[in-house]
C-alpha cells in the first residue's frame, strides 16, 4: 500500500534536505523547497523512494572508486535525483550560488542555462559564484498526475560495469523492493571509459571542468582554437571524436548555427536527436532569418513550457508534449493551441515535429561533450590516447598510423565510402571513419599514431614536441559495441 502521509522522517526526505542545506545554506531558498516538496510528495506517496536511494548509493560508491556515472532515464531532471548526486542536471531555473556563503541569486528569464551565466563574485561575501540550473519542469518525468514510476539507467565505464552490477545486487539484497517499480539498469558506455582514461592521464577530474570555457566552446563552431585550418581536417568545426557532435549531419548544424553557449548546444542536441525538428523545420527558419536556435522547438520540456507561456493550461500542455514522445495524432492539441493563441509559426513548426528528445538527456550529453572539448583542446596527447584506448578495439589501427596525406588520399577500400557522412553507414564503417577523421586531425596538430617497438609493438600517440604516450586498449566485450 503506497504511503499516503507526508512523512517528515522519511529517509529520502532527510537526505534531500541535508543535501539542500549543504548546497544552498541553512536557509534553503523557497524555490528549491517548493520544487523539492512537489517531487517528494509524488515519490513518497507512490512508494518510489527505493530506486533513488539505491541509485544514490551506487553513484556514491562509483565516485569513491574514481568513476563517474551519467544518468539517462526519466528521473534525469529531478531535483531529488540531483540533490542525491544521481544526476548532474539541476532542473531549477538558472541561478548563481556562492561556494563560500551559499548565497543564491536567480537569473533573468533571458538566460536558459545557469552554465551560461558570466563569471561573477558573490554580492554578499565576494566569494566565487557558480552558475547552475537548466529550467526543466518536473511533469515531464512524473507525469501530470505524478504517478509515473521512476526509470533509472546508470551509464558507466566498461571497466566498472561488473563492480557497479555487484553493488546494485548488494543494495537490492538489502532493500524491500515493491513490485512494479523498475530496477536501475547499469549500462557500460564508451564515453564514460574515455573520460575515466583521460582523467587518469591528466589528473584532471572531468567533474571539475568548467562548462563556460570560451575556448573549449569555440570547438563547436571553429577550428581556430586547435590550431588547424578547415582544409586540413576537412571540417569547419573541431568536433571529431566528441560524442553526438562529431558526425557529419551534426557538424553541418554546428557550422550553420555557430553556437557559442551551453544552452545553444543543448538546442543542437535536441534538434539532432528529434525527428522532424531540423530538416524542413528549424533549419529553414534559421536560414531565412525567421528564427534562431533559441526559438526552435528542440526539446520536449521546452515545448511544454512554451505552450504554458502562450496560455495553454498545464495538463493540456503536458498531453501535447507527451504526443511528441510517442508521435501520437495531434488534432485535439491543435484546437487547444488555437484557443490559447499560440503563434502561427509555432503551430506550423510543431506540426512538423514527430519526436522530441527530453531536455535532461540533451543537457547530460552536452556536459559530456564540453568535457571532451576541454581535454581535446588543452590536453591533446592524453585525449587522443584515451579515445583510441577505448575505440581502437573496433577499428583497423594500422590504417590510423598513416600520415596526413595518405589518410586524405587513401582509396575507398581503405577510407570508408561516404567519408564525412555517417547516416546509413554500417557501424563498422562508421567507427573506422571516425577513427580516421581523428587521425587526420592529430596529424594536422603535429601528432600521429605509431606502432612502437619500445612499447612492445603497442600503439602510441607520438608528438615531436611532447614525446610518446602509450594507447593501452581497455578490456571489454566486443558484442556490446556502442558508437
Ligand atoms: Zn557569498
């Protein structure tokens, strides 16, 4: 029987308030409390606490063991999940928080992500202000009535998969699991392995990397910062090897829209994962100068908030939003939108959308992408070594040892067909292509992959300036290949 009472001593409530006080100070701001209470009421009333508590313990253990975990799944935009350390995505509106005195300042509506707030010092104590918050409503994961059961996928490094599963089994063993509540899933992932490897090689924790480093963000619109020309690497942006941002169609989007902020990259991620969002829709509007990245319908949660701004009531806005998760008929929703005076251009754009990506996933992907960009810019040797440690197993490394000219001029049987476009390509070819693109970029930056007799015939990244760095392939099962 679900707990109907508002239990003050519920363990999840106690943990959340402890974390909120630690983060926001003893005087927790009203906006934090009201969001937290909304979520806790749904969680406690429906008896959903266990997945959060178990996931929090697994993430704590992983962090203590030196591994990061990224969450995908419906709770990725929950303040409860955020305070418990399960997700890095803070769903509150953009705000500053002071690392010294915990003072909080809310940003104007014009800002879409706290990560885009300019560097400032705390008005109260002069301490360091950090920006956070991505403005994601809770309904998109709890449902309008708050009864949707939580679904948690924890993405971790291949090297940590077994540990994480053992920890999960141990935690499950110690909890009373209600039937019908999904058990968190542990999913091994290449990006987590690359970040772990580059963390080890550089000593720089991915979690400490700033999300507003202008030079790192410039990789998403130009090749200047990495010191190469577009001709040298056959791309006008420097995103080869960056998950979700390196493939041809997304590089075209980046080149055309020239994003310069974190929130614009979130829009790119949403538009590129959606169906009916870009081609024939946002692309045309932006090209004609009728729209911008910011005004494009890119994510599910944004659709819901836009509709509410236009005057659609919350429940209708929610059901319209859900229709873009499942590509459901839209007749009824159009009527509701007309009544609420949603602008014609918005209706037209909305009609073309068939599927929208959740914003919490987009934010999580972009956090990862910015980390990659930072390492790639500032620690190129370590970055390339880490990349090939994880991805080298899937490709013909011999091909990657060729020089710049050979890679450029390699015949089709060496260089996969459809070079620089990924769509419709077999996964093996796509992986090979991505490896060759990165090898081409390395050459242009004065580095190359070589088989070293000193390293027992193993592959190394070599640079005239910085020497060599070995590429030890990580162990993992071939069958679980993830691009
Ligand atoms: Zn302060």
